[in-house]
C-alpha cells in the first residue's frame, strides 16, 4: 500500500523537528552550579568488595564409614566445643570398650595383689622399714614387672577401644554455627564424605580482594568501615589483620591480593558469605575545609564567585575522598564556588 505524499511529507517534517530539538538539547551548555566551602570530616579510602566469614570454616566427617544413627543438629544451630553432633552405628565398639575396661581393671587388681604379696613378704622379713622396691628379690621384681606390663598393655587396648568408639562420633572441635548438613539418619556413608560444615564464629571477618595497584597503600592495623548488601543502613568498624603474601588472578583477568578485616563487633545472626563492601581508611582529617571533587580543576584552581563575577583562585589541596577534597590553603569557609563553566 502506497503512503499518500502529503502524509509522508508531514511525517518527514516531524522527524526532522524532533531530531533538531534533541540535538540542541544535548548541545546546550550545562548551567553552572553553586556551592560553598564547608567544614567537614574527610576520609581518604580504598574501596573493596568481599564477603563475611568466621574465624575458620570446618568440614566435619567421620574417620570411618558406616551407617548414620543420629544427627543432632540442623543448619543454623549454634554448637559448642566438645558437643556430639552425629553418630554412626557403634554397638560393637561400645562392647569392645567395655571389655577393654574390664580387662584393665582385672590386670590392675593383679598388680595390686603382687605388690601386696611382695610388701607382706618384705615386712615379715624385716618390718615396715624393709618394705619397698629397693628390697625386692629378683623373683619378686620379675613377678611385679610381668604384672605391670600386662596392666600397661590392657591400658593401651582401652585407649584403642576408646579411639574406635570416638571414630563413630562427630564431636564439635570448637564453638560456632552449623552452616550445612549434607546427610540424614539412616544413610550409609564412606570415610571421605563431608557430613556437615560449621563456621567458628569466635571472631568475625570480612574477606576481600585488593587490586594490585592499591596494595602498596594497605598495611596491618588500618581502620576500616564495612557495609553489607543485606544491611545497607549499618556500618561495622574493623581493622586490617592479614594481607596474604600471594597474588591471584580473578575470572576477569585482574591481579588481586586477598586481605582479611577483623570486625570489632557483630550484633546480628551470623550468615556465612554475606557480600558487601569495605572502605579501608588511608588517612582522615576532622573538621577541615572541603569542597566537592568536581569543583577542583586539573591545575588546582577553583572558580569563586566574587561581586557577581567568576574569579579563579589557586588552592592547596589535601586528602581526597570519593566526593570531596580537603582545602589546606586558598579558600575560606562559606566562600561561594562555581561547579562547571562560568557564565
């Protein structure tokens, strides 16, 4: 279907008009903005991304395979050092342990009997002052030594039986939080399978990566402010406690160095791996003159409004944040400055 000539011309004119309007809108010079020199606190920082972590993350597994008879915790549970978290079928191990304990008690009684007999003999041969190992006959010493060796072997067997029973248990090596449970009661597993994972929350850290170009600015003990994406309105204070002496390459090809920031406090339920950002404070000045970053020109000059006219002033800048620049010399508080081209 052919478009009528009149309609085509009208459409073409409208298109040209719109194009001209957009062009002039984009080409119109940006109007200058005005602000004043203000006193404020300013921090120079290195900003990095990372995630929340505990003191350590621990994979828990049985030293031997078998059938799981109990798992006494769930994901998110707080656990304590020495707490039993899971168990395998261990009837045989418990019987063996009881038998080993009985044997040890029997062999200890035999040692006690030998010593009583020796001491009684020595007493009869010279009174109380004659009792003691130094007055044993060779036959008595051999009898005592044999009884003690048998007793000691029984003790070693008891320790082995106790270890075999312990191998059927998962006991928490520290206090913390269970973050993952991989199996359920009744499953048969091998010795290499991770049954659950826990995080030691005795200390809370923010683990992050610093670009190699900034690593020379980072040192142990630097104060840090951490925010988490899940809690954008909260700020946690911390400090750099570890800078790994090894670089690594990210998936994007950047070379980075891992750092660890210890948080001063943690007042929420711990969730391992929460992402966030950290600002490592390189330097800080309180109650100093500042201007917006975009007001400072490349030659360290600032446009100041004086008697209705723009005047260029040379200044001495100090530290810089993402939004502001410290003014050491050249401006006074409440002076009006111009951002953008002068009129």
